[in-house]
């Protein structure tokens, strides 16, 4: 018999929602003006600064309009800046501001704290297997 509480999709959704809420809570309680969605974009820019909104959308598996709105909000809050592409004037590149670069370690520590909260009491090998399984699920469905 099917039970929603035992469904993979339901468990993934609820876990994701709780992780998102906890990360946002940690950012807020530490006085940082970012959300989990903004953190995802910042993380990609920490990996490689100066990306197009399209590449950020692809890397974060989001649609371009939502990334555009996120970038606009982040730009208003002084987290990123858009600059014209050097050879294609139709495209903007998104860069970290000096403030975001300065806050990288603080933001990253909060993300790690959230992961520690979520993985508390889980054997590291089990946790690694869980991540591997989730990667497999994503590949199966994409």
C-alpha cells in the first residue's frame, strides 16, 4: 500500500525544505542579507567569478528569468555587479562585489554549519553514500 510518508519524493522534498529553512535561519540570525537561492549563485561565483546569467541558470538548474530576478536583487543589495561582456554586448557577466568576496568565509561557514546540523549522528560513510545515491537519482531523472 502506498503511503506518502514513505515516498522518496516526499522525503526529498521535506528534507530539502528543512535544509533551506535552516540555512535561511542561520543567515538571518547572523545578520546576513542573503537567502539560500542567493547563496547558490554566490557559491558558483566563488568557484568562477564573472559568469553569464545563463551559465548560472544551467549550473543551478534554474530557469533564466528566476536567475535574472535573483541577480537583480543581489545587485541592489551590493552582493554582485553586472558588467557588459567584452565581445558580446547583448550579454552581461555577473561578478562578485568586494563585499561578497570579503564575506565568503563567513557565508561558507554558515553553509557548513547547516550541513553539520543535517548530518548530525550520521556515519560519514553513510552520508557519503547518501550523496552518491542522490546524484544517481538526479542523473536518472535529468
